[in-house]
C-alpha cells in the first residue's frame, strides 16, 4: 500500500465515522482492522 495523502486519510476517517454514526459499528471495525493489518504489513 502506498502512503496515504492527508485527504485520503481524512476521507477514510470520515467514512468510518459515518458508519459508526449510522449503527454500522461492526463494518467500521472491520475496515479499521484491514487498514491496521495493511499498515503493519508495510513496515
């Protein structure tokens, strides 16, 4: 995965926030877990 720009990071965070606000907490957690896994893999 390439480094994310500030705009891409904000878009991701706002998307996760929107999921959580609409009750899709499990989907938000799933996305967070995938992003963390990918970030750890890139180190």
